[in-house]
C-alpha cells in the first residue's frame, strides 16, 4: 500500500443493470414477508454450512494427501473451489443483509480515531490490488479529524465493500484513492426559517467524509441511485474478475444509514467513480 501526502462506461441500455431483485418478492422488506425472510435466513445458514464442508474436502483433495492428481483434475477442482467461494460469499452477504433489516440493529458507538481505524483495512486490501496491477493510495491529509463516536466494525465493513467494488471495476494499471477528511454537513432543519436564519448558521465541521475514488470506466448518472439497491449490479465491460450478486453496496448503504450517515456516488462514463459516505460527529437525539 502506498501512502501519498497531500466505473463501467454505460449507455442507457437497461440490460446494463443486472436486476437480480426480479427474483425476490416485491414485499421482501415488509411484515407481509417476515416468514419468507426468516425461512431464507435459515436456508442460507444451512447452505453456508454445507458449502463449508464441500470447501474443506476440496482443500484436502487439492493438497493431494489422499493421492496424486492429474493437471486436468487439479484444474477442475480449482474451478469447483472458486464456485464454492462465490456461494460462501453470497450466503455471508445475504445473512448480513437480513440482519440489517431488523429494526433492533443499533450501532456500537465508541470514540476512536477513524483514520487509524481505516488505515488497517487499506493495508489488508493492499495485496489484492497489487495482484491485479492496481495502485492503491491512502491519502494522508494535513487536516486533522478529531476522535468521535462511531461503530468501528461497521465503518471498516463499509470501506471493505467500497474497496471490493473498486477492485472489481478498476482495470489493471488503474489507481484507487482512499481519503478521510473533516466535512461540514448541512442538513435540512425544518424549524429553521428560510432564508435569514439559515444564512446565519455557523458552518463548522460536524462530520467526517470518507471517499474511495477509482479510474474505472465510470457509471452513467441514471444508475447512481440504483446501484445501492438490494440485488443490483452493473455489468463490466472488461473481463470480470469476480461476479457478485449486487449486495456489497446495498450492505454499505445500510451500514451507513444505521449510523445516521449518508452515502452516494459521483461518476460519469469515462471519468471513473468517487464513492463517498458521511458520518456525523454527534448522533441525533
């Protein structure tokens, strides 16, 4: 991971947006489908366990401890292992998504240094970017960000999902930047009279902004909101390295929202993408 001081080109063809949600009930997030959600969660747990056992046996076979293998057999087993890993990843993300739908989910807010919290995640992802020939920088800005209460595990999960997305969509030779900066978040306050009182409000820093920028092909404006929906993803124009099911950004959105934050993307075809999220220094009462 380098330290510096300081996504697909899409037309309007709706086929570019993979709508896996078409296979999910329209009332999936309502009380009418509570039994359906609980059943899917149980099935997902069973699938996760079964696939874990299969993956274990594949590792044993590939180690050749039970006998030698031909090159053809090794190739087939590696393909099977890749498939089981994709299923494991899907079930893991699906179970996380199910848990985040519960109204009882609350953030575990602890005062901490967010730059220190996220730098470890950047280091963890460094080898994956290096293997794909992509430069990844954690920008060290001079602007200090004072410690504030946030859920460290959830914030690390958000950054991991954004970096995973950048890794999928940035071609070899590209660049990814991670930046953490203090930010003034001007929220709409209905009790404030417009425009006199709003103009008189002090614009002091009240949030932190975390951004992940990439040099990928970019995202057309009509998809900027859709990509954060459940089971949605965009097709890639270069050779896919890992085909997901469209849950990474949806999970990131819910992890941000449970901390009363905001997430969005700035992008255009041919111009790369900047995924950003805001977290308030103080949680609303």
